[in-house]
């Protein structure tokens, strides 16, 4: 009789432990999904801002057609990949970032453009969007790390294996220049 | 992070309950003295306690903002400030965007408040916006966002309102008692019982004790927002921005300021990023009782050479204190290494532009209308200005508003 109680007790304790760990994993995974949505919002915002920017600077920068086209091309490419995984998106968005920072660096040479109120407002929006992409990437990568640690560490790794929790993918920027300075700097 | 939140919740509960007990004692004594019945006094005390707690829980943040004369601004008023707050909100992983307030005061300072993460606010003074560049502003906002993230603000609001009221109550009670005693008071019940004089002395003694306790209450507030929280907020700001130098250089500028914040008082002082109650003409870095010494906070931030994680801050803190125990909660120390970033570098010093932008917003939120005269002079007209036209003091032309 005692043995039966002991077995029931052990099963109950195991069940509770499993549930607690499982819920913890689900919480972490939701955190990863939420922070991914944050990046997504900012990337979309940047895609929306770029046509306005190109429109605003086109009249001033007649001799920079190549730079402008590179930005538009990178943006269109990035927009095609919006449903891809974090790794692929990080790559195309990284290219867009560097094309954009080239354009904004060139814009420094056009005093007329720098006096344009519309351009200045766009510039602040774009700087801030770049920053927000950077910060949401930080937060996303931090939450992926926390989630992955939990799926790989004992004893939660057992639960993660049984319930098929897959490791999260980091949002790593692969373009060297982007990694060096994640922000577009101008003022 | 969670241990910090739990500790804050525990402290809030202790404060509310402790306040209830204290008020009960107060009600007992005052009831005995004024009404001749202890129950009546205790019922009134309970009612006061209930109302105070409800106010603190549901309106505390608004009261503190109103006390500081903070005015709410929208995104379009100051896009850069809004953007910086949103950036830090994202970096901290906050779910809701805090409201933004500005205080029209040349003394540079900032605070955060709020009753929960859903309803929080960040307030900065116009002086702060004028002297800080974007990186420094980001550091300060990161510090405030950390107070919201770790729910320090909730404890601050509750303790601020509760302790503020009790300090006020005991002050009023002791004044009443003193005057009563001086004028041979206590007539109301002196004939009712022979022991009236004896009770009166006890009540007076209690009143005096409460009066002595009142400043201690204020001190309690300072314990509630212990230095540890300030250190944690600094460390989190470095973690969010990946750039400790921004906050360090901002603190340096704040420390050098000699302006005193007009709307700050003892109950609201611990909320601010630096102590607003330094003596006029003295720099803020001299006063260290409620906040950790600024020089030390700056030194710790500057010696974070290896990275921006909480354990890097902990290492820098231990170094500044010659070894010993760190200040960070242990759960924060296990995280992966975090690399620093470089400065964004605003190319020209656009202090003038910032000053102009901030003053424009202040005029607008004070409901002044702005018209530009043909000669280029900007005319600010108060809302209650009755005339349709105004004469430009610069060129003499008459402009329609």
C-alpha cells in the first residue's frame, strides 16, 4: 500500500515539475516571438520611409543616381524576403542598412538638401528607425539566447526535447560595416 | 530582474500595512482626546487610510506629476525626445510606451513615475533637454526606463503619497495640540473626568513623538529608494544603450549645474535622477544623502571598459570599492557578454537649435499662439489676448493674428 502512495507521489511531483518547466519554456518562446514582432515593425517602417526619402532627395542629387538606385534595389530585395527566417532577413536588411548609410553620407555634401525641412524630419525619423532596429535586435537576440539556454540546459532540455521546442535563430548582421557602427550618424 | 520586482512589491505592501497600523494608533490617541471614544477615532483613521491607499494606488502618479508641474507632450511636439524614449522602451523590452512630460525649469533633472508598466510616465526638465546631446539624453532616459521596468516607480508613488500624507497629518495634529496646550486647552473634556489633565499630557507626548517621527518618515522614503536601485538603474541604462559614456557624461553635466529645481520637495526628491534639493548656488554633486555620490556613479560607468552587461557594471563597482560585494542582483549576472558601441557623434553643436525647439514647445503647451511678422520677428500671444491684431514691437507693422 505504501509503495502505491510513493509511486503516486513521485508521479505527481514529476508531473508538476514537467508542467512548470514546460510553461517556463512557452513563456520564453513567446518572448522571442514578441521581440521578433518588434523588429518586424521597425523593418516595415523603414521600408515605408525609403520611397519618401528617395523622392525627397531625387531633385537635389542628380549626380548620385547610382547610390539612389542601390538603395531602392536593396529595399525591394528586402521587401521580398519579409516572410523569410531571421538569418536571411538579417542579411538583406544589413545590405539595405549599408546602402542607406552611403546615401545619407553623400547627402552631407548637399547644403540645399540639408536646409530642407522635409528632408530633416525624414532624417530624424530614419536615424531613429535605425536605432530602434538596433535596439529591438539587441532585445531579440538577448531573448533568443535566454530561450536557447533554457532548451539546452538540464533538466529543461529533456522537456524541450519531448515537446519539440526548437532553438531560436539569432538576428546577426553579416555586413562588416554594419557591425562596426550599427547606427547612421548625422545631425 | 524578478527579485527586484518582488522586493519592490513586498516593500509596497509593508508600507501600506505599516501605514495602516500607524494611523490606527494615531486615531486611537486623537479619538481619546477629541471625542472621548477610541473607536470613533480608529474608524476615522481607517477611513483616512483607505482613501489614502486608494488615491496612492490609482492617482499617485498623476498627483506627483501635477506636484512637479509637469506637462504632457505628444510625439509631434518633440519628435527626438519621443524617439529616444521609444528606443529605450524597445531596448528594455517594455510592452507599453510611457507618456512623456516636460517640466519648465532650467535645472536639468528627470524622473519616472507610474502605477504599473501599462501606465507609466517619464518626465524631463526643459533644462535637461537643452544641455544634453542625443547620446546623453538616451543614457538618462535609459536610467528612467529601468525604474519603470523594475517597478521601482510603483513603490515610489505609493511611499511618496502615503508618507507625504502622514507627515502632513502629524504636522497638523501637533500644531493643534500645541496651541491647545498653550491656551489652557482641553476644556472640552476637562470637566468630564478628573483624569483629563493626565490624558492630555500623554496626548501631548504622543504628538511630540509624532513630530519627531515625521522627518524619520521622510527618511524612510529614502530607504525605500535605496542606493542599490540607483546603481541598478545606471547599470541597466548602460546595458540598454550599450554606451555607458552617454550616461556618464550626462551625469557630469547635471552635477555641474547650479540651478535648483523649483517644484521639487522632500517627498518627491528621491524620484529624480540626481538630488534636486541641493542648496542654491552649490553644485548637485556635493549632496549625497539620498543618492549615491555622483562622482562615484560617473567613475563606475567610465571604468566599464570590457562590456555593457550587468556583470561588467558589477565588476566596475567592486573595483571602485576596492573589492568586496557587488550591487547587482545575482540573477542578472549570468547573462552573456555584451559589447559596447561607439558614439554616434553629433557633428555640430546644435545647442541653439535644441533650446529653440524646447522653448517653442513650452510656449505651445502654455497655450500661446505664435505668429511670424513680415520682418521675421516671432510674436507670442497669450490665449486670452482679446484683440484681433497685434503691433510688432520690432518693426511697427500691424499683423493679424
